[in-house]
């Protein structure tokens, strides 16, 4: 009798497993066909043909490995936006994985979406994660971007107005964002207000030079833009 009960429990568990697996596959096929551009990047805002775009923008959303639901939500949010001016790629950025389940689940995310950047650092808020993100980009990107941006995962960005506001700006030594504190109007001190900011992709090459000369160093809320 007990063996029969165990068999029924195992059978019902197996049925539920295949049911959820089938539902997961159907959901992903639907999302892929309706919201995700057919590109190497999962979230590529590219409604207009690439050759007609005026500039390119990479948005790195700094988050944590365990924020699975937030990443899926943001994929939907940014996957339905478009800009006729800019080719925009959205990537999710976090530090080294520390749990076995993270290595499995995030590996599946990378296979499915290819929109994750894993940095060689320990997860932190104000101890150099942004610095590591920007300084790593020249070595890990397969292409160059006119602009690179850092954003938090609790910030909503309207991509079309952002591209429209960037279009007339100069392409030399540009920092686009608030200073600290945000109410300050002094453009010469305390850059890199946390919620989001954008700078020229060419500034990353200058950061590489600073690193090679050992001018920059990892300290809380390091302001390498001022050092450059």
C-alpha cells in the first residue's frame, strides 16, 4: 500500500514538472517572437535599419544576480520601446556569481537572452562596481559605442526621448547626467549621480590609459571622470 502511495506521488510530481516545463517553453517562444529583436542582443532597440541610425548607445543596468524577476520585467519594458535615431543595446551588469543555483539559472539566461555582463568583482553598492563596469568595457565589448550609460535597475528610462536629447549634443568630452547632490548646478564637481548617467564611448579609452598609468584606484564612489 505504501509503495503504491509513493508511486502516485512520484507520478503526480513528474506530471507537474513536465506541465511547467511545457508552459515555460511556450512562454519563451511567445516572448521571443513578439518582443525580442532578432539580433545577438536580446534587447536591441533597432526599428530603423542600422545603417540609418545616427549613433549607438549601450545601457548597462547595474543589478544583482538574484534579481531574476526584475530583469525579466525590464526586458519587457525596454523590449517594446524604439528609437529612430539610435541603435540601443541594453545589458544587465553584476559581479561574480557566488551560489550554485546562480551559475545554473544565469547560464540559462545568457543562452536565452545574451544580455548579461558579469564583472570580476564582489557585489557592492558604493565600492567600485561602476568603475569596474566602465573600465572592463573596452576589453569585453565586441563592438564600439558612441555613448555608454550606467543605470540602476529601479529606474525607468524612456529610450526615444533619451536618444532625442543626445542627438544634438557635442561628441567631445561629454558627461550627461546629474552631479552630486542632484540639486547642484555646478558642472565641475562630483559627477556620477547614481541613478543613471551617460558619457562618450571614447572616454573609456582614456580610462584605460589612466588604469595603465595606475592613476585611478578602487575606493568607495571613485570619481574617475574628475581624474581624467
